[in-house]
C-alpha cells in the first residue's frame, strides 16, 4: 500500500520524536490492530514576553508560519522562541543573534564552526499533567541542549527537526535558562578531513549552519498523539493509518482512539466510518496502533492527482483525518492531519501513479545555489528568500515558482541534496507538483565520510529522519537515498543497503532510487533486487554536451537524472533542455531531468535576478527577473514547454537534426532544415505522446501553410489516435509540396476532450527546384570567403579517400541535383565530395570517393543571402569548414557545426 499524508497543522515538527530516540520496542497484535510499544528514554527543553498560543481541542490549525508549521497538531500550547538569543562563538566573546534567522552563516558569522545559543524561558502551565518540549525546525548539525546547566540530550541532525523533551527539567510555571551548544559541519570532521554529517553541497559556502527553520516550546497533554501516518491503496481501495500514542506519565494508561474523515477542499464525499481502538500504553512509552484497512469507495475524483496537463489555478484533492484520544483518567488529546489518497509504485520497467503509467519530466532544484544570494546575508534560502516563502507584495513566492514549473510542463522536481522546507512541500501537495525527496548525502567531491562508524551512523539516521519528516506529504512521489555515491571513493553496496533499509523501513510505500554519477554503471548494486528500487544514471552523454543516449536496464525504469551541466548557463545548453529531453523521450525514458533549470532561468523562483548569484559551474544564469520580464514569450522557454508537454506531437528526426543548436540556441538550425522539390511528395513521421493520466483518445491535427505560420493553407489533416497512457505512437503526415513559395510551415496540435493541449508552429521546410535553392547545375570554382582560396583535393589525386583542402589555383567542381540535394564532383578526378562512412563527427576531414548514391555524398547548398552558400552534408547536418579559419594552402576542409563563420561560406564562381 502507498501512504500519503502530512500534518494538517505541522505535527511533523511539533509532536514527532525521531525513531532513533527510542531505546526499546515490542510489537503485539490486538485483533486486527498492530501495536508497537516503544519505551522512551529518560526525559531530555519559554521566555518572558514570548507569545503563547492556546489550542482548542479538536480545532483545525492552519499552518501560520512561513515554514509551514504552526503549533504541533496535538499541542495544548505553543510558544514561539523566535527572536534575539545570546550567542557565543567558540573562543570569542558573547554577542547576540536572531533565531532562527537562517542560521549563523546567514547572519555574518561566516567563520564559525561551533557556538552556544542561550536564552530564558518560562514553561506555561496547562492546568493538567503535561509534557514539555523544545523543538527546532532544523539544526546543522549537532545540538546539545541544557536546562540551567543540566544536559538534557545531544542530537546530530542535518536539515531535519531536532526536538528535546525537557519535562523532567522544567516544571510548569517555572523559568529557566536553556543553552544549545551547536557544532556546524566544520567542527564535525573525520581525521581525513571529510565531514561526518550530510552537508548537502561542500562547494557552497552558504549552506545554513546552526539553528534555522523554526524554534518553539510546546506543551502537550501527558498522553498525546506523537505521530500519525496515513497509508492509502488505490489498488485495494483501502485506507489505513498508524497512530502513535505517547504516555509521558508515570502510570500505565488505557487509551481509546477514534478518528473521522472530512474534506479540506469543500468537495462533498461520503466518507467511511473509522473504527475505534483501545490500547494500553505503559508508563513513559509509546504505542503505535494501526487502524484499518478501511474500504475507500469514493472514486478517482477523490484521488490526489498532479496538475497534468497544466491547468491554471489547479488544486489537488486533499482530505482531513481528525484523531481523538480519551485516557482512562478522563484526559483527552486531539490532532488533525491532511492527506492525499494516492498510490505510487515501481512496476518493472515503469512507474505508476494511481495505477496509471507515469513518465517523469522535470528539474533538479539545487537550493545551495540560491543560498548564495545576499538577501540580508547569504544562506538558508528555503526559509528566508521571498521566492520560497508565501506570496508577499511584489513577489508571488513559492506558489508562483510551482506554477512556473507546471507551466513549463514539468511534472516533477527533485529537491536536490538540500531538503525542502515543510512549507514548500505543503504547496506542492496543494498544487499537484510531484516531488523526488532527496537526502543531503553527496558522493561528489568525496567530501563526506561514511566508512567511519560515526559518519555512517549520522548518514543513515539522517536518511531515516528525512523520511519521518516528509512521508506524510502526498506530493513526495519517490525517495532519493544518495547523490552520485560512485564518485565518493568509499561507496559500497552494504552502505546503500543500510540507507535503503532506513528509508524503506520508515515508510515502505514509495519507490527509492540512487542517482549515480558519470560512468553510468547502473549495475553497481547487484544484491539490491528490491521491487521498489532503481538506479538512475547521470551524464550518459558526458558533461556539457548535447546527446541522445539512454541506458536501458531490463526490469527497471530507464531514465537520466542529470544531463547538460555545466553548459546549462548558456543559450545553447539551455536549448538542449528541450532537444535532448525530447530525443530521450522518444526512446521511452521514464524519468528525465536536465540539470539545472536555475542556471538557465534563475527567475523560475520569483524575484531572483540573473546577477544575484554565481551557480555551481561559475558565471551567471542566462535569465532572471532583471532581463526576462515575460518568460512565456521567450522562444527558448516556449521550446522547453513544447519538449516537456505531456501530449506533444513532434517530428523527432527534425528535432534531432537541430538538436545541437548553435551558440544562440537557435531552433531549428537553418542548415538542418530539409528541402523538398516543388510538387514533390512530403512525408513526415510524427510521434504523438500521451503522458496524461486520463483518456487514451488523442485528437491530432496538422496544417501546412505557405511561407509563414499564418500563411495560406496548402494541406491539412486530422485524426483521432488511441494512445495508451504513458505511451506514444507514430503518425505519418503526407502532402504535395506547393509549386510556388520558398517555405512550408507545418503546424502540429493535439487535443483531449475537444480542448487543445499542444500546438507547435516552429517546424518549416524549404522549397526549391530539384536540388533545393543552390546554384544552377554546372561547373564552378568553389572559393572560401575567409581565405579567398578554392576547394580542392590534395595533390589533384584520383584515389578514393583523398582529402579535401583549400588550394591556390583554378580547381573546379561540377554540381548536379539529386533528390532534394546536390552532388559535388571534382573535375580532375571525376569523384564526388564525400563524408567518410556518413560520420557525424565534428572535425572529420572531407574526402572524395567514387559516386555510389549514398546520402553521405549529397549536399545542401544554403544561400547566406549575400552571394555565398554553406555546403551542408545531407547525412550529418554539418557544414564544410576550413579548419581553424586558416588562410594557407593545404588547410584541411572538415565538417563542423554551422556557426556563421566566413570560413564556412563559399562562393560558386562559374568556370
């Protein structure tokens, strides 16, 4: 079964204690109820003038803070500890700091590795037996909390909550001094210099350190809900949930738990009744009760679905679970949770959502880049930068960022290395953006130590804690347990098994992946044959390159988790987001995420300018709020939208021919556009995708227009295709090229239920007499514009394979038309200009060969508009180029990507 829930009022930070704090546990069965009894350790800890928020039992508490967390769902009272604290960096005098404030690096303490936080608190008196906790949204990385000098506990965490039970140290109504001794990543190193904690991104100096996210004192009943995990199964149409009841009193308690369901979106459903359960919870222990499975027959409209295809203003369907506990001494506890009913699975070669095959297309959001923005200091962008927060005047906040992703037709975002804030996940839940939730463990740069027992424990505990924090979000569709571990120099199958066991053991309802770096060895872990596990490669085609490679693994999903970087911050590389992704989609990839959109369009996060930060690869992003006021009219953004469209209709060979693009990201490349003779039959094979979640019927329409995208219609057609969900089909388009004009624009569109889903009018075809628009057939000297020297064959050789050069003199060539192109025959030898083996290798020297009719002996002669032509191979799409723009005799003539250089331009001088 697949679980999907999140705390409706932030219990994830307010009431949960990581399982790693439990010292012993027992599992018993009570009828159909599974009870896990765990004995808690000894107790582990508000300030004069601090705000205190009482909670009405059973009330639904909406998230109020920017981090998505108000008071814990089960809390009686919350005290926000945000504000000024005393701060003493190691070896320095005391000063002050803001908590949470983004941590100490954000506030200018950029050379601090260890420090002590301190402040006074007063514990509220709830008037009944209570449990008191100090709860931090995150502490990087080790926190030792003391009350009045008495040590409560030490916890080592990374980006996840750090919670301390101070009940035994601070009685209700009393005032105390709490101190938190925090060690950052710089103070937690192995003897080899590697970090003993997951640090997310060693290359980023601005990763948050110290206390950040949030800080609360919370008071709970002596017996209360410490956690609830809802698990849903679309296949079985059932709901179950695990309720953890914590008894902090000194006596055993009998507790009766009841639950009820409701809609959080106003949609009326006939919810099933939930059975009550009674469990005995021993003193100072926790019992987990499983309720269900309960039949769920509310239909697919009750399911959580992503916003695919993109619909403005879409809101996913979410539900509420209210739980109520009554103890045998008459006290009560209440909590409310929000969840989505959905099921995500890995079924052999494919992923499925709610039983539908799903292909993922999206981004890898690297928060460490945004941490480098100086927004009152660098660091902790997820909790402090306006673009990651709720909307504010002049900034649409994280909801606008999610909408930008979805409008690009991205359906998934991998939150890469630096875990998201709870608020970010809340918004993804609501707006229907699927999330790959990744740990902060990073093999790249070999900066983390996990062969050391301390480091290994910290890594595994972090992976478990992240799952426990986030497993209740329906948007989280998959876990990523490690990033590029094969580049660490210390990876092992056993370590990956340990991570898997920690994450799957805390959840068990989602697929899990490892994303491996360059090398593409997707068989690194032969013993990890788990049905919900896969290895996703990075950089199949190498770094900074266009490519169409795809690594296939039988019985596992195929895809590529990162590609293109570090070319992602130039226009050519950004075009590859579209062209390379579409080529790989055409090969059936299930998961494609070019890396990283922020380097091309930093302003996908509202308000971020192209000059605000230096990304990991250096330089600056191409586009931002400063130079892209209307992203949706930008041709590159539009091309990405088309490439990622779930119901796209695409001429794949046409896209591939222009795939490498040029330095300006031009699409299509003029030299790659095919030429058809007038009155000839034109046939293009169009691939139509159906990566929607409903309706296998796809309307496909095409229109051919003369000389412009809005010109006269010369041909058209439409049909209705049946395409299984998650699949694609090929549909031929044929028409007769018009007798006049110079171009035909081919417009492709798809529709679902009568509504247009995809339209692309960029594709065009050139028209000409037989052989295209080049010079008239005849004999010419072919003279290079840059050097003024003509094309020749070295030594006027008559041998097959003799190389093409530029050479002073009067060598001549005869050009003739063939099909839609030309042949170019050297007069002295009678042999034709040839691309050896039809190779597409840049820099390959051209040669002569006996005529054989091959396409590698056919050439497009493209006018530049000023009397010169480019000579473009029909088979490789590359242009004849004088290597290095040399001007001397004997310089090689090679094939190269068209770049507009004069060394690629030739004049045909009649002989």
